[in-house]
C-alpha cells in the first residue's frame, strides 16, 4: 500500500465528519504533535477519537482543503487550508508517518 492511501482515507473521512472511518486510519499507538513543541498533543487512538468527537466533528463548518500533497518514503506532507475553526481559514502543513498501512505519527504546523 502506498503511504498516501491511509492519509487520503483520513482526509476524506475528516471532511465527511465520519469518526469511525477517520479513526480506522490510525494506529492504536498514534502520537500527534502541534509544532514547534515536542510534547505530544495526543497519544493513542482513544485520545484521537475523543478529541475529534468533542472538538472537531461536532463543528458542521469544519472542512479541510488540500492545496498540495507530497509523498517521501513513508511520510506524507499535506498543505491544507482548514476552514471552520476560526473566522478565517488556517494555513496548515500536516506531516503523516505511515507504518503498516496506518498513520502512526503526525506533526501539525499552523500559521
């Protein structure tokens, strides 16, 4: 499986607010970082599900617009505009590390 496949699936599920399909793209030991800090912002699939249920997918205006995607080995770099969190879209780079066809780690950079 191409490293982009689970990233594409989670992107589509994100925009559909489909929590079950979204979570299925992540490993049980998933870790997320909101850069520049190296302290995890989320650890584990359960934390991911709780966060997206309570702080993202309950927002009907939430959607991501993909501007570009680059795949380098098992890393996928998405440049996105995130709509619905603030009054103006948020410019974001998400770096996804894929292992065993699941997203294991993600680093999020916001402007």
